[in-house]
């Protein structure tokens, strides 16, 4: 966020608090608990803290670890964080990249053998995002080349030349796939908001290290596509679509609304298009207001809703993390201190209900504040990326 708004002493103190949480609560957990001496990282720790050493290894978990430690090292300067980033890079580049067809595999077993070789577009995006971030701390490595190659493959095989946008998933050879779902809870839809949001996020990060004309054009296209197809008149994201962009769902995701609100700003600022920056800031404020429909009185952001009201009132860890960044971003745009007040309420909720004194954050609590121990503490969908990134963003934005 390029809006210059000087930080007060209180805000700098808050940023340092977040830096301490990043170091002592989040990163230390992953460094202590998840390093697999056989290579890379273990695949899972359950909600009660038991490590499952034979669990499969997800590309999402591993690329998110790579991104997080690469980004954290730029803040902390801690050589241990760089070593963790190096470890993640070596494992992802040697084990997850398909040497024949390109791109990254979806899942490996605990020994590094391929379990699922499908080319999920979401996963390719996170590989680009992570390799681009790692390049910032290790320019002599091939990380940038890996990121560029995956970008080229997405544009060659995944980009829809007829209807615009990116197909949800393909098979190992970049051919059609019957079941393209990202997870069991998702609809089997050809195009999704979630994947497009993270392709936008990935292309933004790649553009920062490689301002290529085609990449610029496709990033501009993603921003405009998001405005025209993915955000409704109320400022909520729409979630699932056919190939030709017919809407298939009626749910709203508050966490994605607030995450998208600030990631869109990041994309436009990377492009340095002043007119677009101001247009997207207006949209970002609208999306923030839409997300705040899910903010409960205790400061927790509920999960999902539809036109009839709240449909899932649980409070997952990641929407809280994204709410902090989104609210801070909106405060920086507007100067309205109410957004900062709301961000602090979310932070108090996190510290009270989600942050575990044993390290990391619990997956979710219900509206009564009860922890769901059936969900992972670490795993394919429970990574240090959302909460780690929130702490990094706050430090970057307020700690100066």
C-alpha cells in the first residue's frame, strides 16, 4: 500500500507485538514441529497436537511454507528463517515439479513419491507466488525461472481464449479432467473465484521481479475480470461458475471478500496505473464493507452467508488474519480510524480464542468460542501463510 500515513508510537508498538507473534508463536512452531529429517516437512499435525509422520505431503502446504519463510526473512533477517526457506525451496523444486510435463504435482506421499499428479491451477499459482518470493532472498537460484515457466504453462494450457479466465484444473498432461474440485467442500465447477484470486496474487508477485509485457497484460486482464465477473453489486465475491461464466452458487465468503479487497489493491499498485489504483481502492472499500456484514460483536469474522443471512457462523483462523490486513488497508486508504478500531477487535478475538499457547492458531471456534479439535493444526490446508502474512503485512505497514 503506497498511501503514506505515518504510524503513531502505539501503532509501531502494535507492529512489534505482531512481529513477536510471528517469531514466537507461528514460525517457531513450524521450525520445531514440522521439519522432516527425511526431507522437507511433515504432512500433518492434528488438532490435538499429534504429528502424523506418514501423512501425504501437499503442494499447497509446501509452497506456502516456502513463501512464508522467504517473506519472513526479509523482515526478521534471522538466518534460521532463510534456512527454512532454502529447505522448502529444495524440496518443492526437486520433488513437486513435474520434470516431463512441467508445473507442480498436487500431492506426494511421505517418501516423496507422487500420489496425485493433477495440475490444479490454484497449486500452480501458489508455486509462482512462492518461487517469486524466494527469488527476492536468493537471486542466484532458479526460482525465478521456475515461476516464469509455470506462468507460461498457465497461459498456454489453462487460460480460456474464448471466454476469458482460467480453467480450474487439468490432468498431468494439461488435458481435460472430470473432477476439478479444489477440495471436498467445493463445487465441481470449471471456473472459481478462489483460483482466480490466487492467480492474481501470484501474477502480482511475479510482476514485481519480472515486469514482462505479457504478464502485465494478463494481470490487468485479471483485475478487470474480477471487477466484471467475480464481484457482485453488493461488493461480495461470487464463488462458482461454468466455462462461460454462468453463476452456479449463491454463497458469499467473508474471508475471501476481505482478502480480495486488499490483494486487488496490491495488484494495481504493482502495475503503477494511477487511474486504476484509485478505481480499485473504491472497489476495495466496498468489498471491505461487504465483508464486515460477517463481523460479530466479539470481533470474530464469521465464515459464510447468502441472501437469506449467515449460513456458517464458525470463525476460522484465516478470515481473521485476512480481516486484519484488509481493515488496515482500508484505514490506510480512508484515514477513518473506525477501521483500525475494528482491526484491534479482530486481533483481540484472535488472541483470546484462536492463538494457542503451544504455538500456532487453532483452525476454528464456534460462535460460543469452543475450539474444534477435529481440524488440523498443520496440514494440506493449514499452513503458516494466512496468519504469518498478516503479521508481516502489519509490520511492513505500521512498523516504520
